[in-house]
């Protein structure tokens, strides 16, 4: 029995894992790569025969977890796609939109190629492939153990990330009567202090845990601090006039921001807020699904709905459905515009950025993660000009980054969730950029767990036991051979380290209670930095090493 890592290793997108025994092969997620990950994996085929896959377990609807399932079906997959009921509905919306965007992109590239005498471009799948995929859905309720195949039972638990998101517990065996190995797939975990969804379910037993690490190296601001920052920034933006653009994922983040606008209006009734547009046809349907599954929402939102108040409709709110309605917003001088995609990698937000980034009275609020290689990340990193829809656009707008609205758990929440597992559990740290995954693995090791950061293609023996000394995380040596490292990545890492050290001088040195906890980590960090410095000037040759005993 083994677990194969086929995506989201050393990267945040493209989630894809395989449970393989002598009797079956089952996938967990089959997502699209985005941003720089997309460039790195462009044109890649599946590393397995889709017709050999017996079933697929889907943690949630986001495209980086579901986006390649239609291609899997197109290339021969005939099994069931198991997910929660809400995920089953949301994934239909997202995959139809994905096929539509790919068709538009292929048509644009085909016209461009025709002028250069190059062949046409075909999307990797189309609307028909999505229709075929949808017939494979098999919704399951939360919290019930279900036998999927002989030797494989699963249970979907609340993950608190988006509506319908799930942690998956899998009990795996090869022989009848054999004690199963329990593997837990965290999927994407939400914050423990959730606002829209219920918090992630606490699980206290596992042999292996695949844990996401999107924010494995950092902490979010508190909810109170985030809302205070949002209020201050929004008041300033409204006073200055112009447009406020909010690139947003239309599943969960759009609903969260609409709720935050509603709360802000209640808190500041005298604030003259301009019209609020949700410019997304699928955002309309998504918001309806959120209202339909109100039993899955937080207590706070359920109380509002029970009182007859819609938490997703602030004053002055308008849905934008058609392209004509979207273009008409160009003629509005002051507005708040929420539109996908959240990373500015496509969708209607591109249209609004093209027409507004050059204006000094435009404000852009980033309220979600921006992956390397996306337009959103380039803007956050300070690009002076960007190319949008074939046109160079000067960047004069002001930017605000509000990570506290993230639907992902931060390092502290991840460690609290992980801390309920027994010390025998082996952690496999995935779904994060290298520094995030490695930081979380170090923290887990410090807590006494065996933790590893796998590389793409790694295989984990599910019959293996963790070594007795689990305090040294295992980082796949193949991480060192990544070909997508750029000089800017090194500069960013050094800047992050310098910034972190400055923050710690103010926080740790003034807090004597933290000395004992912090010093071992500081010593480890110093050793690593000294080794990196030695490597950088050739004083140390890299050698394969095994964890210290």
C-alpha cells in the first residue's frame, strides 16, 4: 500500500494524490495548476492511465482541486467522484466556468497564431467533457463512514474552508481481516475562528496525515484587527473617491466580503458607501447555493437568516450578470466592484483592472492568496506596468492586502488542528510554497511529530512506521533540484527573513515567557542560515544527508 504525491508538492495548486494498493487505485483531488505552477506543468499528461483509476475523492470545489477532473473523464476515467452535496453543486458552476474561460482563451490564442501562421489552439477540455464528468458525481453526507471499494472506507468531515469543503478520513487495507491504515487528507483547512462556515472538525486518530501548508510560515491578524484594518482602509478609499476593485474568488470569498460590507454599514450608518457590484454570473448562483445550505453556515449567519435578514446583501448591492452590464460599470465614477478571478488570472476582474489600474484614484483590495506567477502577485510585488488582454497598462492605483480574510488556516491554526493527533501520526506537508511547507514541517517536528515535505512523484509506504526520533523533519532532496527557482525568489526569501528578524526583535526580546520556546527554533534557523551562506559562496558542498539520530 502506498500514497503517491502527484501535485501540490512545493506548490500551492494542482492538488492530486493517489492511494494505491494491489486491488485499487483511488485519487484524492485532481486540480488545475495556476500561476507559475501552470507554466511549469504546461502540456503535461497524467502520470497514470485515467482508465485505471477506480474512484476519486474530492475535498472541495475550488479549481486547483477539481479543475482537471473533466480531462480525467475525457481520457478514460469511469469511476465515481465522491464529494459532499454542496461541493457537488458548486463544482458544476466552477467547471462550467472553467470550460468557458478555456474556450475563450483558446479562441484568442488561435486568432493570434493565425496572424503568425501557427496552428490553432484547442482547450484541454470543453463543455461536453464537463457534462460527461457531472454524471460521475456521487454526493455523500458529512460524518458517515461509507464503503467505497472493498478495502477502502471513507468519511467526509467539515473543513471550514468553503461551503461543502471536507477533510477526508480514509481507512485502507489490502487483505480481508487486515487492520486498516488510516490516512487523513486535510484538504484546505479554514480558520478555527471562522465567520462563514463552521470550524474544521477535530480528528484525533490517524497513521498518516496529509496537511496543507498555504500559510504554514505565517500568522493572520486577529478577526478584530482585520476588521479594524478593513474599516480604516475602506473609509479612506471612499473619502478619496474613485473605484475600489476587489479581486475575489466567487465561491466563499465573495460571500464573505459582502457580509463584511453589510457589517461595516451597520457599524457606520453615516458612511456614504458607493454602489457595490458583484460582477460574476456564477457569483449569483453561488450565493443562492450558500443560502440553500444554511445549515452548514456558522451560527452567526444562521441567526441572521432565521431573522429574515440576508447576510449577503448589503445596502446598494447589485448583481451583474451580462457582459453589457459589466462594461457599463466603466462609466460609473465611484463604485465597489467584486469580480473573479481572485488571483487576477482571468475573468471579469481583468476588464476592470485594464480600465482602472492607470488611475490614481483607484484602490485595489487583495483579500486572498496570490500565487507566484499570477497577475495579482505581480501587482502585490509592486509592478509598475502590466500587460492585460494584450495591452500595456501603467500601474498608478493604490493597493491593500488583507490576509486576515483568508479562507485558509494560518500556522497557529494548522498546529492546533494537528496537535489533536497522537504522536505516532506521520505528517506529509503539502499544498504550500517550499518555505511555507518547510516551516510547518519544522514546527511539527518540534512538537514531536515525524513530518516530511515530499517532492512531486514521491511515494510513501503506508506500512512504514515513523522513526523513534521524530524531531527532525524530512525534506525531499528533490526539492533542491526544482527548476522553477528564480533570482527574485531568492531575493524575496532574504527580504522575508530580514523582515521577520526585525519583527522578532520587538516581540520576542520584550517577552521573557517566550525565551524558552523560541530559542531552540532560533538556533535551528541560525544553523540553516549559516549553511545557506556557506553554500552561496562555495565554502560548503551539498551532500545527501539523513536526519540526525
